[in-house]
C-alpha cells in the first residue's frame, strides 16, 4: 500500500512551532523577571521581608527546573502527543496559579501559588523541545536558538509592562493580568501538533533532549 504523503502546508508548520515555543518562553521568563518589579509591592502589602518575598519568587523558577525530569519522562510515556498535552495543561495550571497569587495575604500563600505556577511552567519548559526536534532534525540548533530568544524578549518587554499595570491596577491586578496572559501558553501548546509522518516508533526522548537543553537554557535566567 502506498504511503500517504503529508499535506503540502505541513512543511511550513515548523515555523508555527518555532513561534509557539517563542511565545511560551516569552511568558515564562518574562513573568519570572516581572517578579522583580512586583517585589516592593509584595514586601509592603504582605508585610513581609525582602528575604521572604524573594524566597517566594525564587520558588517559581526552582519548580520549573525541579519538575523538568519528571515531565520529560512523562512526555516520553505519553507518546507523540505527550509534549503537546503537557504544554496545554501547564498553561492552564500556571494561569490558575498566577491568578490565585493575586489573592495572597501572606508570603506563605504567595510562595505556594508561585510554586504551583512553576510546576505549570515546568510542563511547558521541557516539552516544548520535542516538537522542534520533530520538525527540525537537521536544523535543531537554529530553530532552538530562534525560539529561545522569546525568553530574552519577554525579559525585556514584560517587566516595564508589569510596572505600568501596577500603577493602574495595583500589584494584585497586575498578577491577575499576568495569569490571564499565561493562558496563551495553552494556545501555543495546541499549535505544536506532531507531523503526520511522525510515528510512535520514532518517538523522541524528551527527557534526554531536555537534559541537554537545560544545560543551556538556565543561562537565560542569569
């Protein structure tokens, strides 16, 4: 039986995947850097110290990477659509957690909600590597570097926007808006469909790819 040819448009879908990962990392690293703008509001409104507020925000990024091996293995177990599903779920989890953080009355609550948001983004950070590998086997380095630039752009754009949101809506409103914006990550995950030519037996090891990727990705947080 003749092998069915993939749709003609599919060869361009890799560009959509690159942009989707760009936007996901835009939100992840942009949100993390925006905590620096929110820090004074946390300290004043929650009547806490800089160390405690700093611990709460650091837990966000810590959980992104603490959970990376877990979600990498889970994506492997779930097959070719595993990464896509995790990214979509992660976007929903991070959205809920960031919105809940706007209701925090103590730094303990803030730390719990931001940790949960970190878990949500942990479902995003690592699995977004897999779709790139599916579409850009030979040019992965180029595709990865372009999409990773989304994190740098997010770190430049979101903090000043967050400052403006604080001025207009207080830090609670700014946190809520950051949470709503995080829902775009779910849309990005939905767009990361595997190519029709990708078979389960050709499954990419997301966990192995993630470990190589994380050695470079953490430098963007410095």
